[in-house]
């Protein structure tokens, strides 16, 4: 486990991201009471969680793409063949 943490692969990074994205929403389901309307509230929690994860992922990838484009622009355009 420690060796994997020292040299993380792309798959292990994505696994950590998936676990961290799902953990808060799965824990939120534990606090719902088992009364009438449980399925509706659980579906709402799951949908809100998916939407929040989607927005975070979109924002982080847009930010990463902007940083990558800025670095490429600073290095100068590459000639096309």
C-alpha cells in the first residue's frame, strides 16, 4: 500500500477520486430516517451528489485545461506539418 502511494498510477488516482466523490453522498444516505418518502429523499440526495460531482469535475478540468493552454502558449506555438 505504501509503495503504491509513493508512485501512484493513473488508475489509482482515479480510484481515489471516485471514492472521495462517492463517500459524502453515501454517508448522507445513512442519516435519512426510514419513514414514508425515504426513497424520494434518497433519490434527491443521490441526484444532488451526482450534480455536485459533475460540476466539480467540469470546473476542475476546465481549470486544468486553461492552465495547460497557458503553458503551451508560453512555450510558443508548435509548427504544423
